[in-house]
């Protein structure tokens, strides 16, 4: 055999041998390694999900990574609201929001995050971070239409809106997504309805400020300066609240000065003006009685909020209209009720310029080592 022919023979033989290997059980091992490489890292998912919204930006979630596919979700009891949310219902909703953001972040790799077990409900009596749920990464059954980059784009907008109602396209998409998750969404752009909800929200603010326990709890959460917001990386930053920090500090620390007379009138007018341009009020309704329901409500809220972000819209939740008993009774008399369950979220929706983004805990602060 000539040297050149022999070399060609060896080359072809090696090629055949290599591809033969890939057609044997060894190929399954090779494919398994590729699959392992495609598995997203929990740290990467947490780095996205930490930007999700939570009640008063308290970020109660912590994650202990067990393996490449499994993790345990904990909660930090120091980040709960024993006065405003004594049953930790809405903090559980926040946990559901966080879980869904983890799942959406994993979708780009073809995975989703599921809850494998609920260990214990959130409790204000806990003294150290407690285990809440087991999480697992599994291959996604369906293609995710929400891009994970929307997570970082999403904002809560307390700015003036532009006066335009939420588009019919966005409303249809919102309705379809809510139904897909087992909930209903309603909306109104009637001027009288919108004005009444804004008036009621303003009234509820003063009622909450009149409660010493509620006021003290909220005061602990406000970040009056950028330095304080940057250091603590949680809570309600004055810039995001669209209120001057000095004014906010005075309202909470010298509240007696703002309870009557011209100061109260001026504060009420300032707060009401912050809702300028609001043209659409929305509310969710559905089952809302236990931990599973609250987690599902969180999933629904997470997906619908990102959907609206994708549509170029923004929202501003009116949580106090749900947690304040008197306000909630008035809302139920005013709003269309869901076929089952109850109203569990109210928000204004529309279009504004880009608002400031609140700070978040670092990824390393969420991970339990």
C-alpha cells in the first residue's frame, strides 16, 4: 500500500470508528454530559429572580442549593410584616412570585422550576430563617413565551401616567394569562370608577398612618436617602415612592403635624396628584384560601406583570385596599366579583416614563451556604 493511500485509509478508519462510538451506548453518556452542561446554575437563576417584586421590597426569600437540580426555599422571619400581614398571606404570594421568576429565568435553558414539597407555612413566630419549600429543576414541558430579560426591565411605576387607557391587546393578553392560571382579571377605565379608587386609596393611606403600630412598621421599611437605600438594598426608597425623603420622614416621625389642618390638606393633595394620568384600574380574583392558592396567585401576578412589561406598560399595586379591612369592604361593594374565590389584588395600569429601579439584595445574600 502506498503511503498516501495508507494515510487516507487510517484517516477514514478513525473517522468511522469515532462515529461508531457515538452510535453505541457511549453516545448516551456523551449526550448526558451535554445535557448536564445545559442545566442552568441556581446562582444564575437567583441572580435574575432577585429582581422580582415583593411586598414593600422586603425580599423574604433565601435559597439553599442542595444539588444541580434541587434547592430548598427558606424565608427570613425578620423580613415579614406581623402588623400589616399577620398571617403572612401576601408574603407567601411574594414567595410564589419569586419561584415563578426562577422558573422563567430557567426557561432559556429549556428547564422550569417546580415546587416538590411545602414544609411549613410562613410564620411570624420563627426566629431564624426557616425552610418553606423544596424546589426542583426539570425539563420544561412547554416553551416559555416570556423572555427572562423582562425580569430586569420590569418596574413598579408610581409616576404620572400618560392618560391613555391600557390597550385592548394588553387587556386581552392579561385576561388569557389569568385564565390560564385559574384566575380572573377585571378592569375599568370609567372616569368615576378610577377617581373613586384613587380617592379610597388616599383615604386608606391616612387611616394606616393613624395606626401607631402600622405607622411604626412602615417607618422601619422606608429608605429616606439614596445612601440608606444603597446600603440596605431593600424597603421603600423615597425616589421610587416619588416622595421627597424629608417629607416622608416628617410624615412618619412627626405624624401629629400632618393629621389635620392645612398640612393634611396639602399632603392629601400631593399624594392624589401622584396618580395623575391614571386611566385604567385592574383587579385579580380567584381562589385565595391556603398556601397553594397564595403561591398560585404569586405565579399569576408574576406572569401578568412581565406580560405587561413586554407590552410596554407598567403597574402600581394598591395593596392597602386589600389589607385594610374597611377599604376592602368598600372595594367589594364597588367591583365586579370573580366567579369563585375573592378579589386579592388591585392595581392601576398604564404608561409612564421609566421609573427608578429599587435596590435588591445581592445574590450571595439570598443564598444560604
